[in-house]
């Protein structure tokens, strides 16, 4: 069972503002990732299972702690786009 905590109304109001803001930017981020994945799929920028590529792309783009390159993050080799 969680210990009972108490917060001020100001904290409640500020937390609501931050939550609304972060939810908005998360929705925008997910839309950008979806657009990139669809473009990569259309342009045939990858070889591999689409579901794995998409999952790794979401993990990579939403990861707040890693500053590795995309290829390093997913363990991919660079291929020619021609």
C-alpha cells in the first residue's frame, strides 16, 4: 500500500499544466516517428522485418538517455539507397 501524501492545490494545478504540455509533445513526437517510418518504408530505406524496424525506431526516438546513432542503437549496417 502506498503511503498517504499531501500536496498543495498549486502543485496540483502546475502538474496538470505540465502533463497537458508533455502529452501534446508526445503526440507530436509519435506522429513524426510514424511519418518517418512510412517514408522509410516507401523509399525502401531498410531491409528487415517492418515490425522490428518500427519498434526499434520508436524506442530510439523516444529514448531520453541514449545519444547513440540510429545505426549503433539498432545494430544495423549502412546499405546503399540506390
